[in-house]
């Protein structure tokens, strides 16, 4: 078990329509919570070998494996941790072992 010292609210961008019927982003909706560890990883050379979403992700959130969360692939996901919002850049189940999940994040604002 990974455990953790922070709780992250997993937020999904809600979709609505304006008066013309055009899809517009709505207020994010909380879909679940995860407990894990938030770490600042910018400057670590080891992450530069990955794809572009990881290269611009200075934070990583490590949590226990959750099948529902691991299956989330859509754009518009964010984590809110301690009042701060982070854009989800990549959800990774390292080597497909289903032991823990590494979520690469980009800070976007908040307290």
C-alpha cells in the first residue's frame, strides 16, 4: 500500500451548452477522492525521456492503484490538493502492475 499524507479531489470538466447549443465547459465536478503523496519533480533528468505530457509536468501524485481512476483517459481532468488545482497530464500504471498510480500534474492555480 502506498498510503499518503494528502487527499486529492479528482475533478472532471462538466460539459454544458450555451444558448446557441454550442458545447462549452462548465464547472468541474468532483468524481472521486484519492489519498497519496504529492511531490515536486521538476529538474529531474530521468523524466525527460518520456513523452511531452510528462516533460511539462513538474509535479507527480502517487497513490494506490484504483481501477476506475486508471481507466480515466479523457481530457479535462484535474486534481485539487490543499486548495490548489493541478491539470492531469498523464495517468500511469507503471509497467501495468496494478500496484500504484503515478499521476503527472501541471500546477494551474489556487491558494
